[in-house]
């Protein structure tokens, strides 16, 4: 090989070696699956859970408002889009003091909040307190009243009332 | 392409060195050959890529009471990230959802899903989007890491019962 050709080849080789090598664009893609399970559920909160009707002159105070009015309530529901959740109440009996009774349907309530409604306590059939369509958290309140009467026997009366929230 | 040039470079430099040593008056050729050899003795230019992602697991949020678990998670996923492009080449890892989490006609906004990332840096946490890819991390090659992602779901009483699903696409790219 002549000196001239060797020189040219060497210069060409050096030029090639010094030429930056462009990197090709590249990427990788992967798919991630995300799952979530949501079940139907219902949660009822009432506060306070005990109310008291104080003694009062039937000519002066009638009906008697509960000392604890206003009672707050919150119904939290997860249900299908068209599902109707219901809140009902059912007393376990009349107000009892020993052998004396005050008819439970002398106890009434008023209500505020979307979906809540007023009513009268009963011990034979559950009474509607509220109803809603679909999922959500519904807040409301109750004010309770006892019809007063000179016919009541003296005593300390009590009874339990069961509230039931149902989400289909 | 770069690899072939490197091979040719070494071969030619080697031949020039032989010619330079054996030929008369070819000291210049030999010097050039030695210079080329010095350049060519470096490691071959890495082939563009490979960039590889490997995902282990899926994200599965269980049903929980919103009052007890206002945020569900973390549910962990491991992603092996490898960027073996030419040293110094930048890489970026992104994530984007295909849509909201859906169960029939019901939907949970995908923006209710967020994640934390480890190691951080170079990786970072964020909130999932179905509109704009979110950056999971950036860096330069060569780079390998085992990325741990912890996913979270904002819980709510407003969700309709169902089995929800969505997919998210992770993309590792290098310009």
C-alpha cells in the first residue's frame, strides 16, 4: 500500500471513529390492571340515643318536648343506582312503669333533612322515618314530643325503639 | 449502525498498523492507525435500547367502610425498570389510565387513585389521570431499578356497589 493511500485510509478511519453514533429512539410499554370492589352497606348514627320527657302540667305544656331535642341522625348508604334505602322505627312496646302504661303512640316526631319524614311511634308495625334512592350520606334531625295527660299514672316510664336502615 | 462502524474502525486501524509497521515510509499511516485504535479501543457503542419494563402484580382495592378506611391502600406493585441506551441518554417513565374505573354504567373517577413511589428520587408519587400521562420518574442511562408503587383509592359512601376495573399504561421511553 502506498504511503499516500495509507494516509488517506488512516484519516478516514479516524474520521469514522470520531463520528458520533446516533442512538435510535426506543420505548417499552406495559399495562397495569386496577380493580376495586364496592359492596352494598348501610350505617345509621343517631345522637343522643336516649331522650327524656320531663314532668309538666298538662294544662301548661302539651305536648312535652324531649329534653334532648334536636336529635341528629345520619344515614350512610351504598346501594345500586336505582335501589331505594329505607329507615324505619318500631317500638318494643308501650312506655312502661311497673304495671302502668302510656300508649306509645302518644310519642310523635318531626323531622328535617332530605328524605326524612315525621311520624308517630307504634309497637305493632314499623313506621317509615326516611327513604332515599342511590348511594350517599344523608344527614337529618328529629324533634320528639309526648302528648301530655292528666290521666297518666305517676311513675318513671321507659321503652326502647329500634331504628332500622336497609340498603338493597 | 454504531456497532458496525466500531467493528470496521478496529479492523481498519489494525490493518493500517500492520501496513505502517511493515511498509516503507509509512510512519504517518502507523501514527494514524494508532490514533484510530486508541479511539476504537473503547467499548462498542451500545445499541439503542433496550428499554424494558416488567410489572409484577395488579392493583386490587378491597371493599371497606368509608368511615373506617377513608383511603384504601396501599396496594403494592413492583416494576423492574431497565434503560440500557447509550450512557447519558435520558429516559422517562410515565403512567396514564385508559378511563375511569367502571362497573357497567357506574364509574369511580380515576383521579381518586394515587400512588407513592420508591426509591424516590428518581421516582415520584402522583395522582392517576386518563387525560395526561403523569411522570413516574426520569433519569439517564445506564439505569436499572426495582420500582415499588403503592396505590391508594379515596373511599366514599357515594360509590355504587360493583366490581370496578381500569387499565393504566406505563411507558418507558428514551428520545
